């Protein structure tokens, strides 16, 4: 975990200070995310590792959110775990179509612009003490964001109208 600089409202002459982080003993965490374009909803889950088993777990989590009769089109990058045979086979049986973005074209995936809100509202001027605290703040942000998709600051950050 690393403190992030950013904007904060502070009394004049009392700036927010970033603590030194010479040793990082907490490891890293990975977030898998999904964005429903039609409902303007964001889902994010934290994992200790990022392998095909976590991808499968997350896809099942997303599949549970919708009736099986609705065909889901899920846009993925070209990471090798997304193309595992077991994931492709399961996706077909679960009425999911996996769509891969072209190489070096992540900007084609609509979720990429959504992450600017996460960066601004969750990580801007942050100094979290643990991954549990970060996961809590991300869940809190996702609930807030999903309840206010037309918030002016979100519109500006996500560049949507």
C-alpha cells in the first residue's frame, strides 16, 4: 500500500503530508471490475491473486446478477487467463459472449473511463492502513457511484453525457 497525493480541503498552512513507505509488507491486491452500460452500474471485487480461477469466480458473480435468459456480452482485454478453454466453455454454457479488445486498444473498453472516478474519489489524497480498508472504501464508492451516476463530478471525470 502506498499513499497517493491528491487534492484535499485543508486549513491554510496545514498541508496533507504523505508518510514514508520504505517497507511494504502487505503485498498487493487485484481488482476485477464489471460495468453494466445500460444500467450504468459498477461492480468491483478484490482478490489476493489474479489467475483464471479468480476470473471464473468473478464471471460467475456477474452472471448471478442477471437472469440466465439474458445474454451477456462481456468485454475483456487479451490477458491469457481470459482465454482459457475452461472459461470459454463455461461462458458458452452460461449464455455469455466474451468479446476481446484489440491489442493496445484498451480505450475501446467503456470501463476504462470509469476507473478515473475510482482514482479520484478513492485513491486521491489517501493513506490507507490496510487492504481491508481499501476494499471497504471501494465498495462504498461503488454504492455511492451507482446511486448517483449523473453526479456532475462523475460526468466530468468519466467524460460522459
